[in-house]
């Protein structure tokens, strides 16, 4: 345990202070829709050039973790994911907040995020080199199947209205194709408009499709934004712990999924939380509650997205290949600091790397007290601010947030346009989630498919690319299982019912008559 | 970044009230440096290397910002709408600004971009995994000749420097390889390390980062790179291939001639600083100096280079 010495380095007063400020700043930035983790890290990078590399990394890692966690606040309280990683947190978070369990949802998200973050960081510390090979085992066909797996979640999300869910997803896939294609560089579906040439940014799409309809509804109806719980006192921490203990397997599984997906460059927190949400729902005893305010859903997504932080650093530090977009910014920062990145980093710069990992662990732990206090404050202010002030504030943030993506008004225009479309679609019974899933996963699926096809074509074995690789087949099998799970569950249920005693059958026959 | 923007706006407001700045005292306020790509890429890293040196020679702060999208086209199509007072400059990249408008309407033309300086390039480098059977470029070419079409080469994006390099090598060596575009240098490298493709065209910077995990068969530079002294150039091996991604600085077309020259001189001053050159070379960049006065000749030469491969890449189709 020679690594312990680096713990004391990370525990210096200056580094602790940096981690504290970093987590706090990250939470606030992440909570604001549109200001994503990547942006938070990019803004802070120049300031770290004056620090020593380990301290600089600690503050960047703390901001990154904080921002990923902070995204859950707006997802839960306003139904608008603060970062793409928090998309799936809206599924159950907002319904919980609506029925008055907002404080509980925030506490759960905090606990789950801390667990996810710890699992990710510990795996980074102890298993980074072997886990990095996961990044290399994933080729284009695997990304294609992973995206397809994510898309199968639509069948679960749109129970009772599969057709509308599928139409929504197709709309999302269509949106993902707008702009200059990565492969082929064709300009598609822009109708000659300069606004659309950069494509639909995922963050702009998120803000538009989730935030704007909520805002319009807030203005159009008299209901208060959230129902205020009768006893809105406290964090409901004991209750959260209880739920977490019952869901500990879910939390751990989601954290591991999050770490592994985080390792994959090009997948990221949104895919991680969607995949673990889908797995949590599939293996739950009460899958029908998911999407209606089930605490297990929040635990799954929040544990997963914070685990991607540690996971993403695995290929970043071991291979010199950024696992997630914020990692790319951090790698660039290291390069400017004059540190040689790449496979030699772990051995040649061990002190920096391990001090940083301990810093990440400390930052994650600090998230618990900071998160609970900030979360409670955020919840209190959201429920106590009158609608007349809340709506303009959020509206202002949506425009600022979408502008800030690329310092570009085009994204604000896209955001508003999609917002209005989203509101009409909502009224017609189309929920935003399938559309957003299509938008997020469409590009991953398309690139994976075309690359796999090109490689297969060159090797004259296209089918082998898609169906001849073990990891691909395993993911495809999971996808099929998830897709047909409602039917399979029904069939199993029916068989069980048949096996059970005759009385029931008789009764049901009576009911038939 | 946002604080920086705010700060520069405030400073700008003060600048306006205190009288119009003239070319004599240029620069007299912070300069915005817009990178048309995401933070963390080669363009950003090079700009961050320049930043402190530029601040030293100008005596002003340099505010780095990002407007990314459509492979840079998002920013370049807005360049001429920005204020041409010398306080807004934008990263400019080759072959992007030549090949993008050549292929289709992307909202700007090559002539719309007023380049004042090209200060560095990252030569294309042909890489194979360390465990590959290809020990030399000759092995690679010989195998590709025997198996036309079956050798896969990954690279970053379509119509990019990597794409040009693959096409050019095919032409010069009379081989046929399959180019597989990825969404950036990192995914392309991941595909190579994971054995999804047999070779990869990347830049000297990326090749350097990967160290012993990969073998660099050749670099497309005039001379061997100080950071990769054992790697031959394509020229040495008989393939007349020099190229890569060239990075420079452009200004809005409304910028006065005088200021264009002044800015070019300032960037040139940074380029002449041995400390800057050392930092850049250690990271795998090759520092070049093409000032504003030599721009027309340089651009013409590059345009001819790209024109010759554009047809093979399938670009000419959109012009008819």
C-alpha cells in the first residue's frame, strides 16, 4: 500500500479547499440546464495552469463530479436534465417531486451519486490497466449494438403506447442526422439553412424538449409547480438510507455498468444511465412502477452517471484516450502543463496520478454533505419561489444555457424551435424521452453501423462484423431481452398462474363469463 | 471563458468611451481568440501554448473561446460577420477551409477566410499497432498490393487531412486501401489500438502520445521530426508526400490591412521564441512561419495539392 502516501498529499489543506470549491462550483454549474460538465471543466482549465499539476487535476475532477451530480437537481425539480447524463433521472425524479417527494428524491440522488462516484474511483485506482482493455475491445459493431440496446428502452418507456414511442424515437433519429455527417461529410436535412448545418446539439435538444413544454404548461395552468409535502422538513435521510439498503444490489450494478460504459470513448454518462436504468427496470420486482416515480430508477441513473467519472478516467490515464468529453479537455490541459500523456503516464507520473485519484475520492465524499445542503436549499427555493418568478428565471436560463454550448445563437434557435414542437407533441401524447433517446443514440448507432459495414466490406465479411463477435452478440441478446421483456414477463406470469391452484382458474373463468 | 467574455465586454466598453483605438496603439485591449473546435483538441492545445507568449508580446490578455460545430464550418461561416478591429481572431485550419467549401455549400468559401498567419502543422503519420506484422512502410505497401481493398486505415473524419493522406498514399504507392472515418483523432486511435483496423493515419502529436503502443511507419514531413528521430519521412522512402493539418489565424474580412500585418508580426514574434518552439516540438507540433505577406503563394500551393486528390476522394461530384 505504497499508494497511501499520496493520500496525505491529496489531504493537504490547499487540495481539500480546492476539492470543496470544485465540487460546489460543479454542482451549481451542473444544476443549470445547458451548462454541462464539459463546459464547467473547459472554463476552469486556464485557472489550473497556475497550480501544480496534481492540484489542478483535483479541482478539475471535483468540478466534473459535482457537475454530473448537480444535473440531477434540475432533472428532479424542473424535469429538465441539467446535463445529458441526467436524462434518465427525469423519468422517476420529476414524478417523485410532483407528488411531494422532491426532498427524498434529491437525497436519494445524492447517496446514489456518492456510491457511484466511489465505485468508479476505486475501480480506477485498483483495476485501471486491465479495465482499459475494455475500451479497446469495443469496435464499431459493439457501439452499434450498444446504441440499439439503448433504443430498446423505448419499449419500456412507452408502455401502453408503443406506437407513439416508436414514432417519437424515429423523429429523434431523424433529428440526429441533421447537419454534416461525420462519415461522408454529406450535408443532410438542413434545407439550406446555416442554423442547421452544425446539427441539432444534444444539449440544445434536451433543454428544448424537456424544459420548454414544462414552462409553457406552468404558464398555462393554475396548479403550483410541485406539490409541497406536508412535512417538508429535513432531508428524509433515514428514509433514503432505508431505500438504498433495499436497493443496494441495484446501486452497485448500476455503478459497475456506469464505470464500464464510462470506459468506452464515445458512449458517456447519458448512455451509461440509460443502460443501467433499463437493467434496473428489467430486474426489478415492480417494473410497472418505473417511470412513475420509483426510487430505484433514480438510484440506477445517478449511481451510473457518477461512476462514469472514474470510468472515463481509466482510458484517459492508461491509454491517453479520453473516455468522455470532459476528459478530452483535461487531457489537453495536462499536455499544456508539459506532462506526457499516454500509456506511460501511470508509471512515469505515478505521484500525480494517485494524488489525483485520492483527490477524486475525497471530492466524491465531500459531495455528500455539500450535496445534501445545496440540494435542500435548491428544493426549498424551487417550491417557495412564486411561479411568476420561477418561469422567467428558468426561461432565461434555457436561452443562456443553449447559447453557451457553442457561443452561438443558432443553438438557442434550435432549442426554442424544438421546445415548441415538443409541447405540441406532448399534447398529442408523445413524450420527450423517446425523441431524446433517438437524438442521443442515433449518431452512435449510425457511425457504428457505417464503420462496421466499411470494415466488413473490406474484409469481405459484413455479416461477421455484425453477428460474428462475442461482445456484439451478448449486447444484441440483452437488447432483444429488453425489447421483448414485457411479453416474456407476461408469458412467465401466465404460466405461473396456470400452475397455481385451480380455484384461481375457476374464478377467472367465472370472470370471463 | 464566460467571465473572460464579460470582462472583455467591459474593457471594450471602456475602450470605446475613451476614444477610438488606432492602428498606432494596437493592441490596446484584450484580444478574443476563437477556436472553431472543441476544447482539448490540437487546435486548442496549440492556442494554449501560444496564449502566454502572445500575452507577453501584445501586453494584452488573450481570451480563448470555442465555437465548434460542423467540423469548424459553424465558426468560419460566422467569421466575416464579426468585428474587424483586430480584437477578434479565429483559428484557421487546412485542409478544412479548402476542402469543405469545395465539397459543398457550408456557408463560406475559401476566399472568405482572411488568413494572417500559419504558425504550425502536425504532419500526417501512418501508424500500426506495436504488435503488427508491418515493420516498415514497404511491408505495408507490399501487403496492400497483394490484397487490394482489404487493408483498413482509420482516420479522423471525411475530407480531412487524414483522408487526404490515405488517398495520396493510395495514389503514390499504387495501392488500394479502405479509409474508415471516425469522429475524431481519439476514436480513430482507439480503433487502431483495439485492432479494429490495420493501420491509422493520425498526426505526429497523437503518435507521440501513444509511445510504445504503436509503431510509426512514416511521417509526412519535409525532415525527420526532433521528437520522432527514428521515424523516416515518406520523402526518404520515395513517396513525395508532405502534409497534415496546418493551423493558422484568420481575421474578419473587414480588418484593415495595417492591422492584419501588425497581427501577423506579433504572431511571428511568438513563433521566433525558442522557448515556444521547444514546447511545441516536444508535443509533436512542427512550427512553421507563413506570415501575411506570403499567404497568397502558400494558399495557392496548398490548394493545388488538395485539388489533385479531391477528385479521387469523390469531392468534385458536388460542383456539377
